[in-house]
């Protein structure tokens, strides 16, 4: 096939399936007795709360963050304001280019959002590319003199916005769907906070892109800690937040580099010429069905059977989590 | 009138549990399409993953291999 399709969820404080739409919120009213609390966040995913006052809510090295939602683990608190905050790198393809073609975004925020007449209060979560040509294209550009009613459709950028399609206890909801073409070798998921303090937001962004069919590495990496620091990795294959759509030029090179850098982790390499999926510290028992259906390998070859089942299980669980699957993990003995 | 009752046979030696067969189970041979040619391989098992079925065998390179089933 000439192209592969990549897809990634970026989830902050919402449940993937239900979005917990009406009863989800954080309390940003400083007069409220429950100020700083977040409610009904889904386990494992955290909302974002900007609160710079570290005198009232200090961060102690031993006891941690005293801000309510950070303390109870329902948010990640930022102690400095930002205009643009990068939340995640969706993919980074050195020497390759991808075509972003679809995006679905839902954000819940404490601010009025895009319908507010004052642009100072605008807040959104969006995807953007390296040179930021398209930064916030998907949420900005809609001013009150252009449109005052929602749903709103922009025929130029071909996106559709629903603003506050239903009520939440505090703040607003923005839903954006976009279908188009953006060529880029790197894509970020970020929030436009516009330097505001005492704000919160939660979001789900689902991004789809094409990339040239290539051998791919299948290993869930941390972009900052595992990927960007190794030139060898960046020379061998690209990074994707879903751990799957990581194209390179040559499967042998990818296997060699991964053997060298991650001898004790589980990983796989898919050779798209032989249609062979090479497994390292893995057996087919740990390979999820959705990955087989996506790649359709003719053969799977076990380079090394797992010496420790927990290593293989981590690989499986992390791939499932990053790709929105909740398969029952295999039993570990 | 003679009786047709069967005559019980004298008790023989007690039957001992049979030991497991010393010969390994017969391997199934399947024909797969490999490197553009047909190859007959002895398989060790079958695995269903996703919408595919794979046969398991040790390939010429010595690696445990799962090849898409011809069936």
C-alpha cells in the first residue's frame, strides 16, 4: 500500500468513550469553598489547571503540590502562565513528511472560549505544525464580527465548530471537526492559554494523518526522555505518540538500533516489504488483534522470547492505552 | 438344559496404567507460500490473531515463526 494511516488520541481529563460531558468540571471560582477541585475526571488522565500562586499553595519537595486538584491527583497544575503551551508531540518524522487530514477536538474550559467578544479570554486546544503556520487555525479566526451564531462553518479552512452545545456547571465546551490537508513533518498538540492564570481545561483531540508506507517500529516511547535525546533513533525512524506509526527507511537498521538502545524492553518492527512483524521480548500472545488487523503481516518472527513477562505486558498495555483500546491484557504467570 | 451363562474368566494380573506414548505426536505438515515458492513445513501449532490464522514452526533462520495459514 502506498500510504499508511496514523491516528492518535490526546486525552486530558476526559473519558474516551463518554466524555463525561455534563458533570465534569473544575472549580475556578476563588470564592467557592471547593476552589481548585476537579470533579469526575477519568482515572489516569488529568485535566490542566494554571495557578501560579505558590505562596498560598506551595509545592513541597517531600509532600508534593498542595493545590487541591494536584494534591488529589485529578489535575496537573502549571505554576507559570503561558501563551502557547505544548501538551504533546503527536509525531515527529525526520526526513519524512506526513499529511494531516482529519481532526476532532473537544475541549472543556473555564473560560468563555471563542464566542467571547474579548479575544483576551480566548482559550482553545489545537494541533499545529513545526513552523506554526497553521497554529490554532482550527480554533481561532472566528471573531464576533465574522460570526455570532453556532454551529459555525468556515468554508475557507473547512472546519466546523460547535460552541457550548450543552451546559456544564462552569465554563464552556468547544467541539471542532476539521477535514483538510496539512503537510508537515512534525505535529504538536497544544493549548492557547493567552497568558491567563486561574484557568482549567480538559480536552480530547483525535488526529488522523497519512504517511508514506514504510517499515515501522512499534514501541511506546516518551518523546522527551526516550526519543529526542537519541540521534540514532531519530536517524532510524520517526516518533509517534501512539507508539505504532513510526516509519523508517530500513527494517534491518531499525532492529539494529533498537537492539542496541533497548535490549531490555519489548518492541516490534514491521517490515512492509516482506510483510514480516519481528518481535523482540514478545510473542504473538502479547500482540493485540487490532495491530494485526492494521498491519496484516504475512509472518511473525520471534527475535527474542520475553525473559520477563512484565516487559511484554507493559508494551501491550501501553500500546492499548495510547491507541484507545481496552483489551483484556494477557495473564502473567 | 445347559446354562448359557458366561463362565467368568479367571482373574488375570491387574492392569497397570499405560505409560505415555514415547513417540511424539505426529506433526502436521502444511504447504505455505514463502519467498515466491511453495514450501512444505512441519508445524507445531496454530494461532488465531485478529482476522488471520497463523501456523507455527521453526524457520530456516532458526527463529520461531508464525506464518499466515494457507487454509
